[in-house]
């Protein structure tokens, strides 16, 4: 059993014959100057085997040949001699069916000065088949090694990435389920209470409960819309519909929404910068969604002070910034907030509602419109999100 296994292993490893570099040869009686000519004419020829009627009898490597000839009086001394006189007459000769690694070991066992000499390859009848370049083999081996190391590293990196993605997905589902549960529970609870009250004929607080129920349903719809939007974006199914529209009234409209969202908090909402009108060619629904996302965040994370929407234009672009005097974002959380469910771990923020999808969607929408988004913040003092959009999509 053991022996059979060994044989299978042997057939799988590459053979010397498969890597023959060259079959170039000369007859032993050719003169040194003719060989010199041959080396001169074929600059990529590293060696020549000396072969006498199919039988290899020596090896001339370019390097050693040149060293001999360029020696003082080299040409005068050797030029007219037969090549066999200066050839290495005991080169390493290996059978074509020998394993490559065995050939390599034998080559490297030689003396230092011969270590890179070519290996002559013969067949079963000891007939000349060609030679192998040791240098080339070493280079190939090191490339193979480097590639396999690299490939392993890439595979490991991919596995880590997949692992991370699957963790993100599980986290995503866990978060979605959690986020959906609260409004759904509220709706069921309120409906139950109202049913019982109606049965008992108690109609007081009915209006209040109904409005709570509506709020929960709206909240639920917002979460579902976000999830659907994100999956549409990820599937590349979100389309852009460009049309001319005025940004100024749109910003006033979303500012009004922010005032409502800020509720009873002492927060002023202002629109500054370009007044009057500023028409751009873009996707209005998406621009509105971007602004709503930024302003709802500003309203959510600001307890007092102000929220300012500023509009400027220049260089074929419009810049809309949303600044608030809210809790701010730590420098180390700057990237995280743009990731799906990237709600910053913070006991205070945990109290806020949301899925952590708003900014992920926003960043994707901005990119779809050919724009950019940036954030700057001073923790504890406030945050500014800046969106830059092309005035018309062609100008970008
Ligand atoms: N203006 C801001 N001030 C302070 N922190 C902010 C501000 N905007 C965003 N953040 C932080 O970034 C996180 C991610 O924001 P994002 O809008 O993506 O999610 P969310 O508002 O928590 O949920 P959703 O928008 O899906 O309802 C927030 O949870 C918050 O921690
Ligand atoms: Mg948000």
C-alpha cells in the first residue's frame, strides 16, 4: 500500500522533460571562435551542449566561455582550438523522466562555481534531449512560491471579508427585527386598548391613542422604506430621474419637516445662503430624501440651539450644508456612521430611534447623483454634513 501511494505521488510531480529550456548544441570539433560567433549572434543563448552523434559530452556556458575568451590572450590561446578543449566535460546529466525537485537538489549540490550551470537532459538511451536552465528553474520556483503565498493570503483575506459580511448581515437582520418589533408592538397594543375601550363605551383619550397609533405606523413604514431602499441600491435597481427643479423651496420644505421633528425642543431651524431661487437638474425625490435624512438626524441629535441649512453655488456645483449644535460625533466614529446600522455605541444615543440606515442610504444617493458628502464634527458641540451636487449631471 505504502509503495503504491509513493508511486502516485511521483507521477504527480513535474518531470525534467517538461521544462527543457533549449536544445541548442554544437559538435565537439567545432572551433572556439565559431562558438563565440554563435553566442554573439544569439544573445539570449545561455549555454550550448557539446553533443557527439546524440551523445552529450560536455557543456559550455556563456558566462564561463566569455570569461575564458576575454582573459588576457584568451582569443589567441583558444580561438582555433576545438570547443571540447574548453568545455566542461563532466556536466550534470539527468534522465528526462527524473522528477524536477530531484534534479534541482542535484544541481544545488554542485560546487559553488558550477551551481547555476545548465543541466543536460537525456532519454532512456542516453541520447541528448536538451538542457535545463537552473537559474530559470529557481526563478520559476520562487515565482510559484510567491504566488502561492499571495494566493493563500488573498484567500484568507476573502474568507475574513465573507465572515465579516455574514456577521454584518446577521447583525442587520437582528437589528431590523428589533426595530420593527417596537412600532408593531405599539400598534397592536394601542389597537387592543382601543378595542376594549370601545366595547366598554369609553371614548376618552381615543384621539390621543389614534395619533400614537398613526405615529407608530409611520415609523414602521419609514423603517420598511429604508430597508427596501437599501436593498434596491445594493441590487443596482435604483434609477435616477433628472429634471429641473428649484432647490430653495425644497430646502424650506424640509426645514419645516425638521421643525416638526424637533418637536418641543428649543431648537431653531434656519435656511441661509442663496435666497430666491436656484434651479438644478437632478433627481428631486432623491435630493429631498438626502435632505430629510440629514435634517432628521440633526433634529434627533440636537437638544437645544439651532439647525442651519446653508446653500451656496460655484464651479457648476451646489453645496448644501446641514449644521447643528447637537451632541456631535467622535472622530473615531466618523467612518462608522456611514455604514449600515452604524449607530454609534453611546448610552445616550441608544435612546434615539432609528435603524442606522439613513446615512448609508444618503451616501449612496449622493453618489448616484454624481455628488459627494462629507462630515465634520466637534464632539459635544455640533456636527456639519456637507453635500455637494452637480448643477446639471452633464456638467460633471
Ligand atoms: N447630526 C448628527 N449628530 C450626531 N450624531 C449623528 C448625527 N447624524 C448621524 N449621527 C450618528 O450617526 C448614526 C447613523 O446615522 P443614520 O442616519 O445612518 O442612522 P439613524 O439616524 O440612527 O437611523 P435612521 O436614519 O435609519 O432612522 C446615528 O445613529 C448617530 O449615532
Ligand atoms: Mg438617520
